[in-house]
C-alpha cells in the first residue's frame, strides 16, 4: 500500500477538509497520500498527469460541472485499475444499481465515519493491487498461484458470529497438486435472529478465481443497510445483487463459472430460506425428517438481470443442514462410481449420528475408497440448538 495515492473529490470544502484531517494519521502510518480537489474537472486533470500513481478515487455525486456519476464512468473507461468509491446521502435503488453496473466498489453514507471509510479504503487499495497484479502476471502460472494464495490469506479469514442457538462447523481442504482452494465461504449476522451463509465455488485460473472471491468478500462486507434500504434483504435479493455486481466488473460465462448457495437462517421464525445457483443439493433434517434440498437454478455471472427464486423449510430446534461445494460430490460419482442417492444416504446417516463436517467428509471418502483430497471441498454443518441468548 505504501506510496499509493487516494483522490478525494467533493465541492464542499468543509467536507473534503474534514475527511482529509480524519484520515491524516491513518494515511501517514500506511505511507499513503490523500489529495483533495473540489471538482470533477480538477480530478480528471490530476488523474491525467500520472494515472498509474492513483489507487482510489472517492467522489461526491452532486457537484457543479462534471457530476460524480460522469467522473466515475470516465474513470472506469479510461483507467480500470483505479477503484472508485461513492460518497452519498440518500440514493434511489435504481441509481445504486447503475453505479454497481459501472463497477463502483462501495458506497460510504453521509454522515461518514472514519472507521467505515478506512475499512473501505483499505479493501479498495487491495483491489487496486490485485487488478494491477492480475494484468502483470496473467499467464504466468507459478506467479498466479502465489498471488492467488496471498489474496486468500489476506481477505478470506472468517470470523463466525457467536450465537449459542446456531452452531456452525466448517471443514475445508484442497487438492494437493494445486494447494489452492477456489471455494468461498462467509457468514454474516443480519440482526439478532437472522444469519446469512454464502457458499461459492469459483472456477477458472487461480488468480481469476481469487480475484472473484475477493469481490465476494467485499460484497459481504458492504453497507447492506444502504443497499437494501428500500427493499427487503433475502437470499433472492442478495443473490441478484451479487450477480449484478460481478457482472458489473466484467465477468463473463466464457471465462468464469460461479456456483453460489445463499442460505438465511431465521431463528425467531424457525425458518430456513435459500437460493441454490449451481451448487449441489444439500441434506436437511427438519422436524425429525431427513430430505435432500435442491431447488437449483443457473449459476451467477450468466445473466445480470436474472431473477432467483427462493425455497424454504421449517428450522426448529434440532434441525440441521450439511452443505458443501461439489468437489467430493463429483469425485464420489466419477471416481468411486456410486450415485447421488448413495452420497446423500451417507450424509444423512452421519447427520443422524451427530457427526461433524470433517467426520462426514471422511465417511464419504472412506466409502468411495478415495485417498488424499482430489478437488476443493468446503463442507459446513449448521445445527439449530435449544440454547437461548442470555
């Protein structure tokens, strides 16, 4: 990050000066330079002098002369490595979507907070470096894998929300040949009773896959209260938002395949809702009965306007799910030769016995006669307990 420059654009001098002062100690410690200008025209003049020096542009929208949306579209077209952030008060939903389609990284709501701004700027600078790194090392396999693993280490660390009513057990593994996992998993607590689980499997070359997982992590960390201010946040609306955001960054089905499973557990309503966009079916135990939950749809990044329908099931105390990406699911069929039903029967048996995610994966591998991990695998067990919050 050292040496990077951040350009702040706002026609209100008091606002701009206040942000610069607020960021002064952080930017000094990180070796960054924050430059403030009062108009879109000044911003373009600064960028044209040495575009390679700039990492992030933070812009207000309502300005005399060149408006914020014009400035952002110009930057996206001329200097795609520069990451843009919008400073905004209230914004209509259709306008937010327009900016997402233009590749805007995030929105910082006015009145802003230093913590939120620093968090978004840190991730935006990382994205700038990953964009530049992708361009510089494209086609160089060893460097791609190294950079991809670095990205995962930096941004895919998962901190699970603490709630004794919902136990989350995770098992991850990667094929030994690549030592790189293209899977993505994140868990976000929406409120006291609702938790969102997002599981994705990103195909493609290591660097490309890691770039997309970085974008997914950034989406999960976004200010959802702003994006979903005028519509309910649900697995369907969230999936459609992620789909449009990734399409807005120029991803295409020819170069990318993103299978996605989004699950919302509502502890108050004792309900589980989900959208399955290309992941394998998962096994659920609800009200003492085991079943295979499918309701699969097309993966994301194919059609940015696609509507994703939700499915749901009761999720009272004692209910559980085991979800996973498709590595072991496919290996059991293609290598071991047993069908999907036998796979699900083994998973159901392990759930009835109270086994965790690792033990379930081991049981499948043992039955299939598989040795070391062959493909990426992320397996998650969700258990609704009888516990109550204090």
